[in-house]
């Protein structure tokens, strides 16, 4: 028995390390630039395998610490804090401090364990090593599943016993230190028993939970986890009496015994079938398109292109028409929200002014200030003068020296990434099989048309943001120098042009999507990370708007010319069908 | 005109898929590129079409066998029909054909759009539907039609009859036969009967090399046996 356990575990770990090592080498060989220089010999280098083995063991131990010790440790710590607070406020009548501690810890642990039960349904999950061992090397599926299950339980007990030291130091009763690992094992056995019983009766696995159901369960469990805190801090120190918690724990122990009995009669054949069914289910799941690609398929042949557009102009106009909702909606909503905020602020100000000073004065104020606005001056009114305070100065500072912060909202409103996804999945992916689509001049012609199109859509949120900044300037003293209002609008517009150019260029150079619009290729990912990092740094640069507008104008022109030249040079090589 | 492949090599890591491919294809003939599953037929086409980089070797066109003038292959010289047809899903068949004719300014169409559809036997009620709703066979016909209009010098057909029903497959065969003059057609398949039925020449792709098969007994049951034996031999070698 012991020998079988040790042998099986050794084989599994050996296979895991081989799969892990080969997977790592494969991933390294797929890296951009260096990947193709790595020799196939890496797969057979013993020294590297040993190093991998060491890391594999460190990883296993780390997982034990992170998953088990950290999880339960946090619960013990929370129980300790609650207990202290409870005792400190003198609300613990008729219960000793260790028992109160145990009550809190048990309450939170049972919720935590039930949560774990829902997400940890690995018993019949057919991992790669299980597939090899059972279906290729003909290992007994029951022995394998049970060995791995016992190994998991062993790790659980050790991890929880280590975490229990926190509880003992915090004043928990000794029985809790031993009791929680036993309870955890019983709950695990119960979970496994349920899976086994379900499979035995239905001859199929339980249905996978949908994303929305998961979200609901997580939220519910979080609420339950926070219940003791709520009880102690809000409803005058109420707690669930320890006796009740012990009864619940005892029920789980009984359920655990049932789970053990259920598992013990789950024979080899059933184990094997359960694993095979899991493979089939995974295969089916892998063929299902992820939800985010479906949104690109909702097309209808409604409407056509008006005017005399031909060739690529016709293609692009038709593309925008058929994807209108998908492409334009985000930019439109963003623009409307910004304009609504502006309108609400203005309404609130004008309505308050009218109530205070009457409608005649309000019309006067509006007329005068409209003239002020269009002549480049700031808000001025004798009845209700501008109140300069720390808040207004802060906003003025942002609108006159921190306009690069606009990168953040404009990146949120930007539609370029989604547009490139739609371009790929519904258009370019298929047209790349035609030779005309890969000709340099035609690539760059369509690139120019698409760039203009993206700019045309992205410019609206930029204008709205620019207007918002201008109104802040107007309301906080007006222009510091001529054309400041104009330049304040120009900056977000230029940022949106840079955004559009960047996304479109990345798309043309890396062709980074799969047919289910997932991102593929390390180089694209790395470039995006670098760009995000650079953007975060740039955002916080303080620069006078006049200087910023000047620098940005020059930069945008150079950037567009340079990237366009790069696309023209390299896109015929990258713009090709990839299997 | 001839399409010449000279010492073409393509490897993925240490695995050589195409080993020193050396062959000359002649104009006006349909070549059946026959190979087992995974023998490298699609890789061969992707190399020619420029979708993947080759390791070494070259391929080009020349006017005739005596000619020393090499004509570099440009994208517009190649028409490539992939086995799983992909078409821009947001367009209708008519819109796509209109766009295609406009983009090929050099083509002077001798037919109206509907006449082209008629030629390919694409039903009238399909013409104004989105291409995403087309059947596999109709998508395939659309691809073929565009290649006929573009009139490339070299046509690569990657298992275009796979998964087509009998009627559409027969219609496609007739179209391919009627279009062979003035161009070189290479038709890949792993189905021996299709190759024998449609092609003027049969070329085996196995063990990474192209080898012509003596076509004198094309159609004989012995001929089929010979090919099967050759494929088996090479595979076992």
C-alpha cells in the first residue's frame, strides 16, 4: 500500500517535471528574437532539468505556503482581531476568550472551506500527466486519483497545522489547532464524495458554472465572510454561539465520512470513465468560441455605402457601416457622458444663479460671459465673482500644466484596439488569402484610410475632454496667454491621433490576433507593456500647455510619418496569412 | 511559360518538411500534387505564396525552357485557394465582387456582376446575403470566381474539393478544367481518385521532395496501386 503510494507519486512528479520542463523550453523557443536561436538540444540537457526540478520543488512548497498557510492564517488573524475588539469593548458575557476565538475562526473557516469546495473540483480533472499515465501507460486510474487526493490532503493538513501556530499564539484553544485540519479533510472528502456520487448516478460530470454564477457565489461568500465583522462592529457584538458552530462542524465530519464511503466504492472503471469524460468535455469547451469573439459576428446586411466611394474607400465605408454600433458606440457614450457632466455643472451653476439673482441678471451674466469666452477672457461677474480657493487653483493647474493626464481618459475612450480586432476577424483574416491585399501600395492605401477613420471617431472624445479643460480654465480666470483655449483643445486631439496611429501600426506590424480575437505573440504583448509603462510615466509630466502643444504637434507629425514609413517597409512581410 | 522551383528547403526547427524541392511546372496543365496527410502540401503552397519564409532555394517564372530570363513572382501572379475558404464576413457577395473589380483596375471585366455569378452557378438569392451566411461550397465558389477574374499566372488550389457535395465538386472541377489554358494550375489533394480524374500530371510530395509520376497509364487500376505503393515505400524508407 505504502509502496504503491510512493511509486505512483514518484511517477506523477517525474512526469509533471518533464511536462513542465518541456513546456518551458517550448515557450522559450517561441520568444521573439532569441527564441529561434535556442537549439532543440535544450530539451535533453540534464543540467537544466535538474535546475528545473529544484524550482519545481520550490514551487510546490511555495504553493503550500501561499494557498494553505496564507488562507487559514488570514482567517486566524481576522478572528484574533475580532476577538480582541469584542473583549476590549466588554461585550463577551458568558463566553471565554478562547471559545469566542474558536467561534469566529470556525465560522469564517467553514465559509472559506465551502468556497474552496466549489472551486477545487480536481479529483476527476484529467490533467496532462493523468492522461499520459492512465490512457497511454495504462496506470490504474483509481490508484492514481486516490494517491493524488491523499497527497493533497497531506499538504492541506501540514499547511493548516503550520498556520495553526498563529492561532495558538493568538489565544485559540488547542483543540482548534488539531480540529480545523480534521474538519478541512472531512469537507474535502465530502466534496469529493459529492462528485463521485453525482458521476455514479448520472454517468456524467456536473455542469460547469457560468461566469455570472461564479460572480454571484464569490460575492455571497464574501458577504458571509464579512458577517462576523458586521456582527461585532455594527449589531452590538452579536456572535454565533460556539455550540452551533460545533454542531455544523460535526455535520461536516459526518458528511466527510459519507464522502469517504462514497469514494471507497468508486471503482477503477468509474475513475477511468470519469477521467475520459473530462477529456471529452475539455475538448468540447476548447472548440467553443470565447464570448468576446461573438460580439464581432453580430452583423446584418442592412444599409449600403452612399456616394461614389470605390475600392478601399468603399471597403472601409462598408466596414464602418456594418460595424457601426461596435466601433462608434464607446466613443459616442464617452463623449455624451463628458458633455452631460459639463451640461449638469453649467445647469447647476446657472439655476443657482437665477434663483439667487433673478432671471434678468442671469441673462446678463450669460451674455457677458459668452462674450468673455469667445474673446478669450475668463468668467467675470459683479454679483457672483470668481472665488479663488485651493480647489479651483488645483483644477486650473491641471488644465494649464497637466494636460498629459488626458492620456488616461482618452485611452479609456479609444476605440482603436477593438477596431483592429474587428478588422482582423471580419475582414483582413480572409482578404489576406488574396494576393492584391498583400501588395505594398495597397496595404499602405488601406492603412491611410483606416487611420483617418480611427482619427475621425477618436477625435470626438478628445474634443469633449478639451472642452471640459477649457471650461475649467474659463471658470478659473481665463487665458494666461493668447490662444490658450485653442491649444488646450489641440492637445487631447493630438493625443488621440497618436493613440490611433500607435494601435493601427502595432496591428499592421504584429498581426497579433487569432480568429477568436485572442492576442497571440510575445512581441506584441511585450511592446504593449513597454508602451503602457512609458505612457504612465509621461502622464505625470508637468508642462505648460503652449509648450506641450508645440512639442506634441512636432512629435505627432514626425511620429505619423515615421510609423507610416515603417508600416510601408515592413507590412508586406508581416501582412500575411498565419496558420 | 514555366514555373521553376529550384532547391527549395523549408524546416521547422530540426524537422525538414521540404527537402531540396526541384521541379518545373508547365503552362496549360493541371498538376495534381498528391501527398499523404501531413506531407507538407500546405507548407509548400504557403512558401510559394510568401506566407511563410523559406530556408533556402528559389522559385520563379520563365517564358520557356530555353529562356534565361527569370521573371520574379509578384503577389498578383499567384491565385491561392485555401481548403477552408475565408471571405470578408461583413460584405455581401455582390459587394465583395464590386470591390474586387474596382481594386483590380487593370482588369477590364467582360461580364456584369450577375453574369459572373451565373458563370459560377451562385444562386440569385445568395448574391445579396452576407458572406458569413454562405455555405462552405458557395464560399469556395466565390474564392474561385475571384481567382478567375484576377487571372493569375499561377493558381494554387489547396484541397479545394474537400468537404464539397458531389454536385458542387463536379461544378468546381469543370471550372478548373475550363480555366487551365494560359496558366499553371497546381492542385493539392490527398485523394487519389480526384487527382486522377482532374489532373493532367501527377506529382508526389513525400519525404519532402516532389517526384513526377509517369502518367502513361493514368486511369488504370495498376496506376493507382503503383502510386499507393510508392507512397508507402517512401514512408517506410
